[in-house]
């Protein structure tokens, strides 16, 4: 049961504040780890830019402000003030830890209580994830300064994939150069892939350890993974979250010579970085990165949007087929995140192409309204079960933080 602002603390309530620090934003959720309720959520956007905007929702009440926010430290102060003014009181909800989403964790396979050493490591990984890890480190330092009394836990997006087999993690590069620059495939969205694959096993009531799964996390960022008995066999993101599927604004897979060609034509490293990460993918192909808008344009007969959708689906089908082969057959194909959970037409487009491999969608189950807890959307006799399972990275982070701090 959620505690309303100002109400008395439940006897044994335990909450975790989950912080997701982006380069210019700070998103947060206060999660009751036992009831799994979200007690409050909010965000501070456009940090360091003009037109900053903050919002905080507790219970039914949402408050907004648009004061300029110049740093992650200021954003944290605004967040804490929102809890003080509008509730809930963090201590009354039994705050036991602050969990931080950290994109790049290098070789870490487990969450870590943040010490100075861990923080320095996160900062050192900025070389590999310049935007993401610098923001995470700033967020953690600011949160530690404001709440030094609770443990801070770093949960890494790469952790689930730290155990990728060497043949999946290794780029076919000169070994000495790769080792010097730590060039390998790390994989991202790991918190989601781990959570969703486990939930999917529960949904179909089969042992996690015995299932061969392909998980498609399709949000603004998108990634696929092959999971065999709970262990990742491969994933589509690599050194950074740029590799793999077509995404909202990222290109995904390319011939590396595209980069060389642009560089030889005079583009700077930063320009190429922005092109591939922020101006490519669905946005680059069609002018919009939001899937709902893309679908509307496709329905209205827009040829660019049609091609963008076709490229997106083509890449997905290729990955699922490849993972089907790597796994030696698939038991379960799982769709998750904004697009995967909410777009039946996209699921149908992918499944239709995969039907000859035994992925048989049940049209009425696929289109039967919003998926709340998770739903099987394949026919009862489909050789591969297809499911939609909502992701919940915040709850996954909250649980891992609690498990670590006890
Ligand atoms: P991220 O967390 O990577 O920012 P999300 O998982 O929120 O992304 O997914 C964002 C994408 O999901 C957008 O392209 C959006 O159009 C799509 N999406 C979100 N909700 C819906 C919905 N109710 N119906 C259709 N598409 C949706």
C-alpha cells in the first residue's frame, strides 16, 4: 500500500530512491520495495540549459517548476526540496538506500556500494561512455553530499552482460590495440534484459534455468539479447549503446568505413558522434524518432516513414533469426519497453516474418489492449512462445540495492 504524503510510516516499510542521471536530466522514483508501489516520481530536465523544467508527483498530486537549474547538484537540491514540501517524507517511508543507474560498469557483474574507489572507476569509464558516466558520477557525488547518511548503490547497465562468452564479447581487432583501449562488447540495458527474462519465465511458469529466450527491449534506445538458462549468450549493443538495432536517434549497426568516409570528408569526431547518436535511426530516416508519430506517418502514406519502419523491422528480424541460430532454437521471444509493450502492429510485423521459424502470433491476444502484468501473445500450439512483459528498471534497481545493503 502506498503511503500518502504526511501519513504515518508503516511499521516495516522500506523504500529506495532510484536516481537516473542523464547528461542533462535527472529522473527519479521512490519505490516501496516490499509492495512494489511507486511512492513518488519526478524529473529535472534540461540541466545547464535554458528552460529547465522540474516535476514531482506524489500520490495524485503533481507539482512543476521552471527555475533555471545549472548543475546536477542543483537538481538534487530541487528534488530534495520537492520531497520536503510535497512529500512523502523520505525517512517516514523507511529510506534504506539510494540506487543509482550507471550506464557503464566496465567488468562489474554485480551492483556495488559506492565508495570513493567505485566512484573513481565510474569516472574512469567516461572514456567509453562520455555523456552517460560523467552524468552518473555527478549525480552520485551530489546525492552523497545531500544524503551521506544512507548507503548509495551503483547498479550497472552492463552488469548482466559481464558474463558474455568471449566469442560474443570480442571484436575481431588487433588484440593488442583492443586490450590497450578496452575495446570489447559490453552490452547495455542489462538491468532490463535480466528482469524481463526472469519475469517472462514466471509468466510461462517454466524454470528460468531451462529456457532459451530472445528478449527485445524496444524503447527509444533498443537492444536485443539471447539468454540461455538465465545466462546471456549475445546482445546487440557493444562497446557503447550505439551498436545493433535501429533506434529512435541512433543508427545501430554500420560498416565502420562510414565513419572513415565522413572523417576523410572533413567531419570532426564530435560531429560524427552527434550524427550517429542523435541524428540517425528513425529520426534520420523519417524526421521523427517517436514511434507513435512514425506509425501515424506510415498510415498517412509517408514514404520516408515507411522505409524507416521497414529498415527497423528488417534489422529486428535479422537479429532474432541470428539469436535463434546461436541458441539452437528459441523457447520464448519477449517484447518489452515503450514500443515492445505498446505497439501490437510492430510485434505482428516482426512475428509474421518469423513464422516459418515457428514464431506464430495469436492476433487477438496480440491486440487485446494494454499489457499490464505480462501476456502470452502466441497461439497455444506455436513452437515458440511469444510474450509481452513490461520492464521495470527502477524496481529492479531498488531490489538490487536492498539486497546489497540488507
Ligand atoms: P526510453 O526509456 O528508451 O526513453 P521508452 O521505453 O519510454 O523509451 O519508449 C519510448 C518509445 O515507446 C517511443 O518511440 C514511443 O512512441 C513508444 N511508446 C511509448 N508508449 C507508447 C504507447 N502507449 N503506444 C505506442 N507507443 C508507445
